């Protein structure tokens, strides 16, 4: 079953729409994700991608284990990863709105996003450990970068299941909202982000992502190379004109 896609202004919402199977990542879902992310990266009419799961029981329960070999062998496997996202860069902000179960490959999908908003009922865990299924779509790399090596190995090796509050303490989740509110909050932030000049936002994002792991001197050079051209961008020029006129837009308040 493919993912469902809709646009809300300049925000594109991707919903894993298979609640009967806890929004698991089947072959069709993986292909749909890869195609959707690729199209989003090239679409000048969309600025932010929000990924969520249908219903409140699950964001994504991971790979469809009953069809594991089919999931791992499709057109996008080596271009994007078996689950359809790990090797892709959307080039623009991505947010995971996590409701309910976020397990195994679902946790990889959430970690692929720039940051995560979780409902209070969200749970996270490497339940794939029970059946000897490895992480195939960035988990071993993303988790360590997000949570640090100790926390990542703790989750990956023990297979423990943690709640949203613990996930926030580990840095996996950035905000925890009341049950049922993850998508609304993600959309609130995403819509606000679309009001910013996009060139500098995307350059800062790229510098942070591509600079991860570089020595500081190389990271600083990369930052300058990526961000300096945005000083002449039309959006930046307009922002500076608004500043000069005393316009002080309010940033969204954190939860």
C-alpha cells in the first residue's frame, strides 16, 4: 500500500496509510516513500515535508517482516535504501509527527527526519532485535549521531521499549505533546518555517548535516561555502528590508 500525500500550503504531508498493519513499511510503501521524497526535493512549491502515520496506534512499526525479501529488493533499494529513504536527502526541512508505535524501521524513518514531535502515547524501540533483523536504513548511523553512541547502542542491543518522555531525554524526540497532537504541532511549526526566507534556512541545514563528523576547521569552511551565497538572495534582502523597517516576526513558542 503506498503512502498518502497531500499539500497544505507549502507543507507536504506524507501519511503512512496502513493502520490495520500498524503502518508497516511494505515494498509498495517503500517505493512510494522514495518517489515522494524525490519529488518533494525537486518541487519548488513545497518547503517542508511532514511524515506521519494514519491513526493514533502507530507512526510506523517498521519493515513488513512477512514480505521482508520483497521489501529488500526493488528499484529504489540501492538508490534510497530498502525502506525507501535512508540514502536520500530531501534538501529541505523534514519533520516526523510520531503517534503511537515507532519501532525498528519506523524509528529509522523518524531519525531520518530533521527532528521529531511525539504524542504522549508514542513508544520507541528496536523490536527487530527479537527476530534477528538488522537495521538497514540508517539506524546504526543516525541513532549514534542523534543520541550518542552509548544511548544508541543501549536501544539497539537491548531491544528495550521506551516512552516519549524517555526518548526526549535521550535527544531522539524534540517535543512531546498531548496524545493525538503530534501532527497538529508539526504542521504548526512547518507552516511557520515556510514564512522564513528559504535560501539561508536550507544552507544552514545542509551545513549542519554535511558538517557532521568533520574537523571544526573543515566544518567552518563548509559552513561559509554554503551560507555566504545566501547573503545576496532575494529572500534575505527582503528580510533585511523588513528588519530595517522595524518588523520583528515572532518565533513559535516551544512546547
